[in-house]
C-alpha cells in the first residue's frame, strides 16, 4: 500500500493551508491560499472556517488570513 492512500484527505488539505500561511508568515487571501494548495475556493473556505474555529489561523480586518496565536 502506497503512502498516498494513508491519512485523512481533509486533514492533509488543512495542513497544506497551515503550511501556506507559515511560509514567510505571510498574510494570504482566500484566493491565494486556494491557488497554493490547488483547491477550489469553496473547499478552501470551508477548511479555513474549521481552522479559524480552533484558532489555528486568524482572519485579519483586511480579510487576509495568517497563522493564529
């Protein structure tokens, strides 16, 4: 069995968002995140909502995302 089939796809995608935000600690728009992780904006939005809920990322007044505290 290959490593590609291991794990949970949604968790993998959420971790990709965290990785995107952690690179250079940049503030990113939803569109920028979606492009970096190669996902639709709707999927990225739902994943970001979960990450926001648990404080892993924050949404700034300029509507960009960054890592949470």
